[in-house]
C-alpha cells in the first residue's frame, strides 16, 4: 500500500465550502477499488491548513487506475476549485514503525491477562477431551498443550510475545496443523466448545470484546482448517497475528 498526503491552505471564510466539496468528492473514493481509506484533517494550531490522507493499494493503481477510471472526473470536478491551494501532494511508503498507544486497553488486558487465558484453555481442553468429535484429534495431547495455547492466545490478543520467543511463533503453530485433515464439523465443534469454556470461566461477555474475540477464532480456525488439508500450500513464514478491536492482520494466509 501507499499513502498519499495532500496539504491545502484554505482561507477561513472558505473552509465550510471546502469540507463540503470533499464530502461530495469522497463518494468517488468510497467506490474506488484502488482506495483503501481516506481522512481529511484540519490543523488546530493553524486552521487554514488541511491535510488529506488517502491510502491507495499502490501508487500505480492510484495514478493509472483511479485517475484513468470513470470515478475520477466526478472527484476532480468537486475539488478543482481548490487545486491551486495545494501546498504539497506526495506519496509515502509505510515503514515498520507503527503501533497502538495505551489509551485503549488491549484485548489481552480486557480479558484479564495471562491468568484468564490459562483458565480458558484449561477448561476448554477438558471439554475437548470428553467430546466424541474433536476429542480424537487430541488423544495424544502433550500435557502442556493448554498452557501453550494460552500463550498463543495471549500473544495474539496483545499480550507478551512468549509464544514467539519460547515456542517458535507462527511456523511452530503451523506445523501443529499440517496433515491433520480437520473437517468443517470438527472446526465448528472446536469453536462451540471454546465459546462454552469462555462462558464458564467468565471471559468478558460485552459485545465489543466478544465480537473481536470471535472474529479471531473464526479467522484462525478457518485458516487452520485449510492448512490441515493434504493438498494445502500454506504460507510458511509469518508473524503471530496481533488482533485488536475490529482489526485483522495485514496479511493473508
């Protein structure tokens, strides 16, 4: 992806018209397959200064795709009166330096930290071992398996990166699923038992947490299902996913 920044200097008496023009122009961005997201910000310290940030799938898709496409004329018609007020218009590549601040708790902290995930997996695997459908998959389970899965989940949801440091991260987890031939029925039962365990141990049940939690569980189990098939060709190297409130990893398995 590539990020385009456009800095405008708009006279104060024209700010309302400028913002309204971009509200209309944004309809073209919202429909453009080349556009990932966009945001118009106004400077608090210098109200005449605006910055438009547009994330594009690539610079080529922006310059040759969007600008040559059917949506661009309507977009340009709305912003044309402001083109001469542009002070900067450039594309920027994103770097690996990024992260979240501490104003919003991680899913790990919201859940109750390591202890909560330990309780979850202990109860979950008790249910698994007694289940006729998924139990056979874990007939020879390492006694430490619940603890390792708790480490994985803790890292995924924003906790310490112990699974990466102590267990080998994603490649190790991938090896645990290769060739297992998991069925869709087993995947669904696995999910159902995990939900039951989450309820039993008192994992937070507010809609926001459970939506994010179940988003990962659905994503992760479907990925594991696909990777476990005999003809699977999974990605061999990837980081442990880091899951947030409504945020999925920036890669596909």
